[in-house]
C-alpha cells in the first residue's frame, strides 16, 4: 500500500508486476501526474503527492489495469411504442439542486467552466463596449450578427461541411435551435424518434410542443440502431428523428460513418426530417473532427443544431442552426420566439473566433477531457460495487454508468445530494423507467481530493444499498 | 416666409398675430429650440438656425397652432369574428428593410438608442468581466439572476405593485415573456382577444402557437372597450386577453383607472387570464407612473410582461414576467424554451439598477420623448394632406396616423423605402386590412434636417398619390 510521499514502482517494474505493456504504464503514470495524484522527481522516479490519500495510489492500479475495468452497458431495448414526455420538472429540479447546494457537480450538464478561455472572451466584450456606439437590436435580427455567421460558416467549411452564410440562423443556445427546428417540421401529437437513452434537451423540445417520443434501441458504441428505426417507421408514422451522432449525451459514442450515411438515406427515402444535435462535436478524443449527418444530406432534410456552450462559453447562450430546406420557417420562428439574440455575446464570440486561438484552446480542452475521463473511469471502477458498467466515451464530458439492478438511482441521487454530491439520475434521459439504475456523471472537473472522496462516498452508499 | 438666419416674431407679437396664449407660444419656441430648429440670441430674440430650411420656420406656426392640429382617429370598429394570424413575415421584412437600407428610421419599433445610457451599462459589463470568475449558466437558471430579480421587485414596490422575488421570471425580452405566458394559459385553436390595432408582438405570439385572434374595438384615448369585450365573451369562448394598457403601441393611450379595474374584474369573473404588456410603462408624459392591471388582480389571473428594451437598452434582450397563478408553468416553459437567459446582460443591468441613476435617466428620456412627439406631430400636421388624423400619445414613442382613405399605406411604404425612408404600414397591426390607410411613425429620434425632409417627402408622396 502506497502512502503520500512513497515512491512508485518504476515503469519497467510496474510493467512486469502487472503484466502490462510499457506503453500502458507510461500512459497511466502520465495521467496520474497530469491530475496531480503523483509527481515526477527528476532522476528519482514518480512519488505519491502529499495531499493525496492512500486511495490515490491504489487508483494507479485501477487505472492501469485495463483488464479490471467494468464492462460496458448493453445496447438498449426500449419498447417500440410512443409515449408522452414529462421530464422537464425533474431536470429543472436536478439542475437547481446542483447549483443551490454548491455541491460536487458530478451531475452538471456543462463542462467545468474553468476549462474555458473566459478572460479572453471578456476582453473582446470589453473592447466592443469601449469602441462605443449604441448596440442596436436591429443589427442582429434573425438570422443574426453577420460577423458571427461568417465565422461559423468558416469553421464548418474547415471541417468539410459545405455551407454558406445564407444557411445559418443564430439562436439562444442549441436549446432554442432544437426547439425551433422541431416546431418547423412537426406538430402537436406527432411522434418523434429519439435515441434511448437520449439527452433530455431533446425530450424537452418534444414536451414543449406536445409531441410524443418513441425511443429507438441504441448501442453505447455505435448509436441509434438504424435498422430498428426503419422497422418502426414501417409500422407507424414518425414525423421526425432527433439524434446526437457524435459524443452523445449521455452515452458518448461516435456513430460510425456507415450508420450516419444509412440514417440520412432513410430520412431522405421516407421524407423524414432529422434534427442533428452537434453541441459536442468539438470535444473529440480521436485525431480528427467527426463527420456530421448534415454532410450526407443532399435534400436539405437534416436540421443541424449546435452552440458554443460546451466548447467555449456556457453563459453566453449563443447557438445556431443550419435548417436545410426549412430555413425560412426556422428564421421566422426564431423571430417569433425571442425576436433576436443578445447582441454583445454574438459580437464578442465573433471577435474571439476572428482573432484566432480557438483551435489551440480546443486542443487543450480535448486533452484535459480525455485525461479526466480516464481518471474518473478508473476511480469508478475502483470504488463502485461489482456489476457496475460504464461507457467508453469517444468524446464529450460524461460517463453513463449502469449500477447493479437493485439500485434505484433516484434514491442514490437524494442520498448523495444530502451529502453534498450531485449526480444525474437515469430517469432524466427517457420517457420510461428503463434507466432506473443508471446515472450520468460529469468527468470534466479538475481532479481533486474532494471529487475523489465524492466517488468513494457514492461507492459506499451503493454498497450499503445493496446490503 | 422666414429663411435661415431670420429673426422670429417676439413671443408677444406671435401671440397677438396667431391669437394664441403667451404660454403656448413660449412652449412652441422652447420646443423648436430644443430640437435645434431655432436658436435664442440673448437680448435679440429667436432666429432660424442656418442649417435649417425655410420649412422649419413655417413649422413654428404649425406647432403653435393647436387649432390647426389634425383630428384624432376614431374608435376602431373591427369585425366581431376571430381570425388566423399571419403577420410575422411582413413584420420581419419591414424590420430588415429598416436596418439594411440604413434608412430614416420612422418605422423603427425601438426608441432612438442614443437616448439610452449605453456607456454606463457598458461600464458595469466591463467591471463584471474584470472581477473574474467564470460566468456559470447554472447561476441563472429560471427564474433568473437573483440580483436582477431583486431590483425588478424593488422598482415594482416603488410604483405601488406588491410583489416578491418569488413572483418574477426573467426572459429573453418581453417577446419571450409574452410567448411563455400565452402558452401557459391557452392552446392551439383557442381565441385570444386583442386591441385593434394591436402591437404586432401580441399577434406574433398568437401566430406562433397556432391560435386565433379576435380584435376588440379600441379607443385612441381610452383603449380596449371593456363592454365590447364582455359582449364578445358572452357569445363565444375567449381563452385569454392580451392588452397594453399604458402607452399602447401604436395608439399611445393610457387606459383610465376605471377601465383597468373593469377589465380585471371581467377577467376574474369569467376566469379569463389577461396578459399585460407593460414595456412602455416608464415612458409616461404625465406626472406619475401609470397604474398596471396587475395592481387590481386579486386572483392571479393577470400575467404581467415587461422588459428594459424600451427604457434602458434594446440590445441586451432582458425582460421579465410576473405570471401570477401560472408562475410554475411559465418558469418550466422558460426552461424548455431557452434554458436560461444570457448571464452577463442580466448582471450588468442589475448592477446599473443597484447603483442608481435609472430614475434620472428616465426623467431625461421622458422629457426628450415628449418634446419630440410634439415636434413630429406639428410637422406631420404641416406636411401631410388634409384629412390626415393623428393620435395624441400619453406616453411612449410612436404616432398612429390615419391617412386619407384613398391611400394604400403599403404602396407608401414601398415608395418611401425606395427614397430611403421607413414607416410601419398599418397592416402589421391587425389580422384584417382595416388599417390599410394607416401608418405608425417613431418620433423618438433627434430632430434633424434629414428627418424633417423625410416628413416633407412623405407628404409629397401622399399628395401625389391623392391626385
């Protein structure tokens, strides 16, 4: 058992003792160093940092032992029937509890805000304010501020999506984008296909408009089962489909190219609009920006929605949509819904994007998220009871965790909250109670003894519940 | 005929020549001086300013001659049937034309932004940004930022409305507030009672939700005819009523106390929610803040909506609602619609209101608006053809102008736009074509030779159309 100040086995020793490759051990040590669990002393090797407890060292083993990692959840098997949606009150209550209790934010739906270049964006804000001249609301009538639109188009072009300024409508975050797109393509009472589990923002949009949701079987590695969706569509009318093909919240998958292509083809064949949520697209762990459904869309049936809330700044509430053939309708709905989007945040983000530095920020952000994902996965494997399953995200900032079937995650949520820890219970992500024993955990926060302790406490609560 | 540099008659002479009281002439001279048409030379009297044309001097007569002022429009007589609403595309096209053509903004729906204390609010913005710390979106989940809510409550209490922080929900401008409130109280296909003419934001909310509008006879001095509304309600179901009881856009009236009381009583008796638009309440020309319907509301059926867009800053897009008994539902809908309102503008406005100076700004703003109202009314009376009628606003920043019946205001709108002048044609303010020969003009802009010329050009266009 290692204690603070203890020297770790050398990479070679650890490799031999654990039967792991040198590369795996090096990666594990780097990880633990980057999050402050251990520190490197030149010429002497790695040591357990003083402020960390004994479990930090133990976690080394967990982290390095890929063999011991918990299994992944199975492909979901939702019932093939549509349902009314009524999740928003649970979600709002959960989000408020996260904030009001100043609790450990494992239930937060946003990346750690300290990962964002807040100071630099602030500087652009201030510069715009100093440059004087009244901010006119008419400057930013839908579709939105021209500079921001140009920057968004430029970024899409750089990642291989062929769009022009006339394709973009700026919105109040992706939330409004998704709402407007759904209203443009379907009406109250219609059935909308979603992943299972699905990000609750999708369910909110359906709830707001009095539509029904039908959940489609979804694989934690490859996303929505396109064949299953097709089968459903052959048996009942589906007005639209809402998906998050990259780094889905909560599963973290990146849909394979072939599946993306098939999904868009299916939509085109049945004339079924597809609302694509791309808010996590910049948060990839792989080597290249993921492709988007929109890139396969020859007929304008994909309505792409995204925002800067997960990659640059959450508080500014700036999103956008590429509504394809529904552009005119979406622009009109934007005008009806909120008239225009706040001017200053649009201009500040446009100035930031114009000046450059966003890609450098994103590279750092992705590196941090991937490291923190590995660390939290390791600690969950270490402290959570046997039978726990966790996803292997390809990007994003959340883990989806399947607890032993006897666990009621709402009970865990309440008990954790009383102990100053928040989690997102599974029922927020479905119209059914299929995810009663699931939770979503946000791994984006800087690894601290407090977070480590929170994971351990959750593990203890779960153990007690299982007794 | 006076020319630039000419000396005006003395007050006493003008009084005798025109048969007006000394007070009236003094007020007229002050007005013309405050807008730069004439200037006072100590010991010598008043002179026509050099950069003004001959008509500026002529306007003196128009301004001073109350007898010659055009008549007011009659009480409206809309048909007592509900109608589908489809005005938003006209409105969006009009607003875009106002901006894109850099035209004389007589059609603008906002007060002249140079009347707002942009620099001071900017300073609070910058100070908040400098104070550091990431802006967290969870800080401002519905109902909104606590500091801003406290300031809004304080101001309501100061004007005699008894509300607490728990009564307020912050929104993206009054636009979103009105949308959320309407969605909370009625459903698609329902009939909503509105003034005739009505502010198009009300019609937008109805259109967005697929409801129908029924227009109620409205007096340019006293507002919606409550007895006529009652009669309608006895013959058909009316799900809700949307009114702007103070300084209505476009009529400018302030509903008498007794009418306000009767309207709320009617709503209470029939259990009909009333959505009250209070966006112009701070822009009164009288001596005291106008009362609100909400003050008569004992049963929580009035949903009060307002914003800072007409009195402090248009571009920040910050509004609020006091949804009465529908509070929980409205807060949930806010969450579903846009999640939260942008953080920085909320905090900047809260800081401005906390620091003080808003009332001083408002006093100046009201004085400017009242003077500019008098000036534009005088010039319209001077240059528009006989038979023109104009309102006598009790506050706000727009005139509603009834042109001779032969005029098609859409034709005037197009012709004016080609000449670099915007107006708001009457059809934006109704589901019917009852206001085919009406226009709304914004009088809030600083009086310049360009604006004077625009009024004259409009008069010439009208004269040509009548030939």
